[in-house]
C-alpha cells in the first residue's frame, strides 16, 4: 500500500505561480502530490522513470508533462546514470493554483485552455515538437516581471493547449472528466456508471437513465467516447481497480469483486489487455518503483 507524500509547496495564496530551475545528478524526492497544477520540463535525463498516477514509463532526453491537482507524480533515477551523460539533469518546474484563471477560463476564447486543464487530471505528456516550441519560454520564465510574468505563463499554457502531439497518461481518470464537460446527458450517464460500477448495469437500465432507447444509447456512447457501453464500463471498473491495487492491501480477488468483476480470470484478462501485465505484476512494479515513498 502506498501513502503518497503530501507536499506543501512554497506557493502562497498571494502568488500567481512558482518557477524553479534545478540541476542535479539523480532523483531523491518521493512520489508526491499537491493541490497546485504543475508543469515539469526535464532535460538530459534519459533512462529515468516517470510515475504519474497509475502510469509508469521510462523517459527520453526531453520530457514535458502537465500534472493536474492532487495527481500523484514523481520521477525516479531508474536506469539514468550521470556518468553516462554529458550534462546534469535540468529540471524546470512551474506550479500554479488550480483556480488561477477562475471564471476567465469559461470564456469562448479560452476553450482549448479549459479542455487542457480538464485533461491534466490524468497527466498530459507533450511530444518533442511542442517541447522545442515552448522550452526556451519555460526556462526563461520569471516571477520578477509582475503583470508580464503572468502574461508569459498564459502564453505558454496557450501554446500547450493547441499542441497536437499530446498523450494522456492516465486515460481511465481523464476520459470521465473530459467527456463529462461535453454535454449534460453524457455527464449524467458517466456519473451513474461511476456510482454503480460495483453492481451489474444492464444496457436497458443505463439507456433508461439517459432517456434513450438502447439502440440510440449505443450510438450516442460510441460517438461521444469512441467505446461501446461494455468497453466503457470495463474501463471505469479497471480505473477503480488500479487505485485499489496501489492504495489498498486487498487481494486481487477482493479487488476484482469490489470493482464489479464477477469472474477473477476475466478481470485478469481485461487488466492484462489494458496494461500488458497482470494485476499482481502491476502492483509489484508500482510498489517497487515507489520504494522511496514514505509509508
């Protein structure tokens, strides 16, 4: 069972954002979380390990990730060795309050920014094309320019919101929040599925909740999520299973039943299809990666 370090950042309620640049030869900070949203740029760190929510992945020489509020995250030394690198690790971190834009983000002109902030709840990975576009702006950002500092941050976030080389690292979390905002009917459906995922949900039952026929419901779900009803329900159940594998001491069988799977073998197959590893392998790998975390 993992208990994440609750980081208390130095960002005060009166500050708009924090900007920090660090150089180091390894990673010595445990997996942690905090209410602030974080943009992390990492250079010269090939072979290090990225842990974002339930995602684990090895990074290359350039890394840029936007981490949502209270999403557990951290980077571990893993295969990185300073002796093999021409330069030290350079880490540039920008932290800002979740409500930095308040009602401004609801305006039509900032729709892409609003969507990006919603997706950040699952962690957004940016490709090299976007990194090269914003890297210098992120590094040179300063908190000493008053109003202009805030404008520079907004320009960075604007550029990121338009990026087309992104990847969501924790899909099972993001799809719910992202799709919830598309329309009220879809939000009602997803809320119901998240509230009742532990029990059997029939197609006729969920169609009735949505106020549609089963045929219309199937078309609606496929169009708005890209998944069938059954696939979406399995994804939601797996999302809760990931959390229990990380945050509880329940056995795999107990987790399967608590997440609505009536058959442990089926749960194992569905999990392996989604994560390319069994639930036990996932738990072992995650706990091994987080061995520095305070428990």
